[in-house]
């Protein structure tokens, strides 16, 4: 395969998807520097395994790589410190330079921190990143029915966490 074409594709994909992938990883681990590292590793792995790409759904393939690298990173950390570190500061600007969040938005992200990782993943992909059910299933390596079930259970768990904090708004 032509190495110039591979480099062009990877550069194009980086330009097109890097912000979305960074935000996804950041939602999952809450560490800005580690998220940057995982983002770079995602595109490095895509470059090194370009021949394995089937030519379909670039975004899904890149998100699946990022997800696997993120899970590996989480597994290396102790689960307790992972949850304590998640979303440590809302005063930091996000990649989009968001400086203020409403109280409900803050609580929503904090509550995401308190539900199962699988629930959080599916909520982030479906509700925040707005992937379709089939795209989410492909990224997570699940069936579409599992995505639907986990989304339903995850939203229920998230709603329960929000209600503990006195929020009874519909999510």
C-alpha cells in the first residue's frame, strides 16, 4: 500500500475526528494530558494497522481504537482513583473552550461518574456524541439489542443519581 496515501488518510482523519475522539476519551477518564496521549496513540495505532481497516465507517473504527486504548488505560489505574479523578474540575476549559456550565450540567457529568462504566460509555456515545445504535454497537463490540438495554438501564441509573442530588428533571 502507498505510504503517502496512508499518511494523507491519517492526516485527513485526524483533522476531521480528533476533537470528537479527544472529548470522548476525556469524558471517559477526565484527565486532559492522558486524553491527549490516548488521542495520539489512537492515530498511531490506526496508521500501524491501516491494512486491517475495511474501508467502511472510519469514525467508528477510530472510536473503537480509542475506546480500547481508554479501557486499557482505565484498567491500569486503580478503580477508586479513577472515579475520584473523573471530571476533577469544571473550571478548566474543555476543548471547545467552554467556561461555564449550568448547575444541572455539572451535576449531570458528576452523576455520570457514579454509574457503571458500560452505562456511561453507551450514554456518552448515544446521547452526547450522538452515534446511532448500530454505530454504538460497532464501537463497543456489542449487539444492537445490548446497546438498547444498556442505554435504558444507564439512563435509569443516571436519573436515579440525579434524583439523589435533588434533580427531578427529565433526562
